[in-house]
C-alpha cells in the first residue's frame, strides 16, 4: 500500500479561513499534494475563489457574490470570521490564487459557476493544467467541460454514476467515493479501469480513514490532514 495524496479541502480550512491565500499557504505547509478550491464569478465576470453563493458566512459582506463587481469584492474581509489573526484576508481572485499555486501545489477546481474553458486557459498559461482536474455539481457545467475542454481532467462521483463502467463511459479520469459507498472491490475495479480513486470525507472518524487506507484509495479530499496521516501511518506499519 502506498501513501495517499492529500487534497486539502478548501485549503487547510481547519487552520485558516477556507478558500483564501492563507488556507493555501497552510495546505502547502502541511505537505498536501493538491488544493481543492471553489470558483464563482463576480457581476462583471471576474472569477473568485469562494464556496458559497452568498457572502455572509465567510466575509463581512451581504448578498450574492454574483451581484457585486470585482472592485466591491476586493474590499471584503474574508478572514475575521475565522479569527482575529486573519483580519483583512481577502476573497482571492482565481488568477491570484493560481499564481500562488504555480510550481508549488496541484489544483482541483470545483466550478460552482463559471466557464470551464476560461478556467482551463488560466490553468494552462501557468503550467498547472497537466496535474489539475475539475468537477461541478451542476450537470450542465460538467457537460460543458467534457465538450469544450477535453484536456482538463474531469472527476465524477460514484454517487452520480453508480458504477465504474459508467465513469469510464463518461471519459472520467478520477472517481470519487464517499463514506457510504466506499468498497474495496469497487476501488480495485476502478484502478484496473485506469481511474484514479479519491475519497471525500469531511469528518474525523478514525475508522473511516482506516477503511480508506485499507481499500487503497489513492487520493484523500479531507479537512483533517494530520489525523489522516497518523491513521495512515499506523495502518501501513502493520500491513
């Protein structure tokens, strides 16, 4: 069994405000191989790294991000909600976030809203395209990515496709499992089909991490990086 690649969900979101440059730096410091980020456009079409459609949870703004111009978003505080030490942290433009990733960490871009072709080009110009991949919960965005940017690797969820064969039929590169559908035989089947296996888990149950390691999941999209590495170490040492 090999060590899994850690994908830091929204950056190191337990150590710094999610989807900020601070969370990116913490993810790199933790030794993560990949940073997961969410993308949404402003009213005037500038792409930002932000999970929610609305501003209230993670900034001092109100309303929808899509109703604000870039100049207004650039003035928002995206750090104080997390802690005083992060006061003044901004909602990063995707361009700035990718600049900070270049040569340091790979990227998994979840497109909440936005043009997959524009995102693909932003990755390519920075030399990030080869190791990047994308996903969206919006079916139309997934279809657009498949049609317009076939060289941007795509992930599908097992909960959506229901089988390895369907993931392959959709030209997927990565198949993501969740706690309730993780199965060693399916993971092995996915690997045999040439898919990269990944698991998303936002919790901290050691038993879930142990199962993922024993199943041989290749990438872990998680918040609890240090706990996972500790469990992984224990499992691999006794394997």
